């Protein structure tokens, strides 16, 4: 099992957690006055960072809003279907500090129907843009970032939008070290570790050493707990079901902790973590409207779209039939005419099941 596959499940979970928690934190922080409200505004300012956005993309002035600034209601434009490219970067100490995106997801949100859809893009998916050589999916954001970080989001959105024949409005970039920091900020978690866990990978700084039983875990240990697959000698294997259960256990505790935070200090620390670890090209004023009207924007149903993959070193290939079904679901949630979209996947590594006609 490759290192990228080991990380994929936890990263998908952390992305979904971050998106939900960001809204929860900003909404609750909005109830406080003075310095905490200003911190909420400052976090929004950092998230929608000007240095990640080309001048022609900046729809508003990037000045930190005043603490008592009026919060606008969402309008008809905000209720239109929207598509996001969500990406996570593993910048933990020891991970190499690269800008490669360890996970990517296409997310569609339809506020009017209160529905969302999510499609995970394997980091090792083979992509061959027209006239270029083949690369893994996680290569492209880093490539554009090195060339010009102010246009990296726009270039990456355009590439994946063309590949999947779907309009991508915004990109959200999450540094997963923020998850570790967030667990530490709430004082750690009481976790019932279901088995002894021993695994070392010097390549990405992984040193898992947990003992079975109920215990208090800090942020790094919590990451180890949800990432664990098996020991170095192959013993003590952990199934996907086991990992999903662990992730749910951690997220439930995190949400409980967040809703019980007390005082400006704890909320202030959490807002600082969000501001430092989430970046997006969503205009600041739009982001503020969305997050402070979180209950109205939040979907009632979220559909996870599964596309079967096949590993043929060094790439992952998607199943063509599964991708077709997933794209039809995305188009439907956006209200697009799926019959007009027939060219998606042309430059993506695909395979067809032997029994398919």
C-alpha cells in the first residue's frame, strides 16, 4: 500500500471537518463583542489572503474589517450553485514542506436545494494536459505556485475545470498541520485506542507509537491514531472500517470540544489557527457573507461520489463508468446540462471494466 493511499482517508476527513468547523467557529465568534469579533474578522482576512490572489481577481479591498462592521445578508447571487476545488497540503514538520496537494476534492454546493456533492481526486491520478507530459494530480498546484503563487489557484482551477468540463469558481487550500494545532488548542482528546500501533516512516516524519487503551492524546498523537494502517512488518493491520470509526470518534470529540470552548482566549487561539492554515481565493466580503449566514448556506444533504481506482505504478487510473456517473451527479447538483458535457476525462488516466460494453 503506497504512502499516498495511507493518507487519503484521514485527509478527506480533515477537509470535511475543516469546512464545517470554519463556519461553526465564525458564527459563534460573531456572537462575541470587541476583540474576539475583531479576531474573527482578522481570520477571514487571512483566509482570503491577497498574496494568493492576482490583482485582477481581487474584488474588494484587502483591509481588515472593523470589529463593528455591519454583516450583510446573502443575496440572490450568493444562492446560485457554486463549485469549489478543495486541496490539502501536508506541511507538518518532517513531511518535506512541499506544496504538493496530498488530497484534492471537487465540491458542489446548491444553496437553493440545500444539497452538496463531493468527488475525491486521487493524488496519484494520471493527468496528461494537451501538449504536455503526464503528471500525478498532486503536481499541478505546486508547479503553478513555484511559477507565481498569486496565479497558482486560478491556473489550477482552470486546469481541473477543463479536465472535468465543470466550472470551478473557487479554490480552498488547507494546511493539515492546522488539524494538529486545533487538537492541541482544545487541550487534546480522550481516546480509546483500539489496538497497539507501531509504525515508522522517516520519509514523511511519521513515528506512530500508541498503546491500546483509554488515554489522553495530543494533536500529533491524534493524527497518528487516525492515520495508522499497519506496523512496519505488516502485522496489526487496520481496515478501512476501523479507520473510519476512529476518524468519526475524533471528529465527534472535536465538535464537542469546540461547542464547549469558554472565554476569549480559547476562541481567539482557534481563530488564529484557522486564519493561519486555510487560504482561499473567495473574495473577502463574499466569504464573510457566507460564513455569517452559515445556517442558510449549510447543505442538508451531502453526497459522496465514489469513483473506483486502479493502481498501476506510478499512477492511479479511474474507472470510466464510475466517473461518468459521478460527473452526472455533479452536473445535476449544479443544474447543468449533462448531455452537453461529453469530453470530461479525455486527458485523465481511465480504464474500463472487462465486462463493460
